């Protein structure tokens, strides 16, 4: 074995690998540092939050009391917010994934009039910032009665232009057109072809879109903020923001800061679990769904 082969791995020399690993570690620290802070802060009471170093533990250990207070404060309103967020994310993200699969398949495997212009419109919609649509959305919702309505949150969540784009790109590369044509020659209908032939090969892309759409709906703040005035309809993002505002306005009258910090853990924990659960299907699907 030559010295060049010894000092290279997958074509990358050792000094380059060292720089890449160091850069990766820096990014890892940047990403994990806020999570570490929120875990440490959730173990403190309000006095310790103000009077101790933020990145290290300080007695008394108050985590279990904070969790108890979080789920009993104001008749467990946080549990209601968490349930609302789960419903909005699962229904909205799941529906957006199904529609993205159908739309991506149609754009990839069918020819129809206006296909290019329609797909260009989908791509162009990605350039419109969500905040620019908040006031028009509220005016529209107020006219059709979707303010303080669950469907006002769910309907926009079903639309995912990035999901349609990703699914079309994925289907172009991973669902062979020859396989679709052979199924048609064998007499299979379009619905059977989609469900039995294309859908299993689309699974890795669908899981990716599902993760994106669920996370986007889970973290959505502006839409529920403008359409909901009833606290029992709030998702976690708006609810925790409300508590943070009340904590600032009320000073130390209410011990809300520990609840906000502890609630932040429960706001991110389901997304972490979802990614861990779906990761194996994602990785396995990338191998089984690849074109050989």
C-alpha cells in the first residue's frame, strides 16, 4: 500500500479531514449549546435562573417540580397547547406529504397543458416570505369565518411547494419511467401503478417531506398568532410566547420563567423523537428505493 493511500481516506487527505472534522465539531457545539442550556435551566427555580451561571447546574434541583407546575398551571393549559400542536402537525404535515407525493408524481410522470407554467408557479411561491402574507391571510379569514377556527390552521398547512418540488426531483431520479410504462402495458390502472409500483419507491422522499412539513407546522408561529385569539386553540409556539411576555410584564409576581424554559424542552422533544424513529425508514428506503 502506497503512502498516498495511507494518508487518504475516500480521496480526502489527512489534513483536509482534520479541518473538516474540526469544522463539524464547531457547528455541532453551536447547534447543541442552546439545547444544553435549556436542559440545565429547566432544573432551576426562578431565583437560580437569575442568580447562577447559565451553563451549569445550581441547587436546588427543581426539574420535577417545574414539570409538575408546567402541566398543572391554569388547568393544564400547556397540555392543551401540546395536543393542539400535535394535531395541527400530524394532520397538516401528513396531508401535505400526501398531496406533495400526488403532485410530484403528476409533474414527473404525466404530460399536460400548462405543466411548465404551473410548476414554475409552485417554485415562485417559495420566494414569497410567509410574513408578507400574514395581513392578507387574516383579512381573507375574517371574511370567510376562519378566524378562531381549527381549519384556518390546517388548510394552509396542507400546501407545501417545497414538498412538491422535492418529490418531483426524487421521482425523476428514483422511479424509472420504464417501470411505469411496463405496468401500463401489463394493463394496470394509474391508481394501481401509483399505489403498488411508484409509492414504495417514493417512500424515502415521502419521509423526507414528512419531516420537513411536520417540523414546519410544529414551529409555525405567525399563522396561529394572527388567526387565534382563544388560548385553548393556541399551539405551543404561541402559548410559550404568551407566557414569556407575561413573565416580562409581571416581573417576579408569577414564577413563569421556569415554566417557559421547561416547556421549551417539551416543545422540541417530540421532533427529536420523530426524527430518531423515522431515520431508519429514511436510510433503509434510500437503499431499497435506489435505481440500480
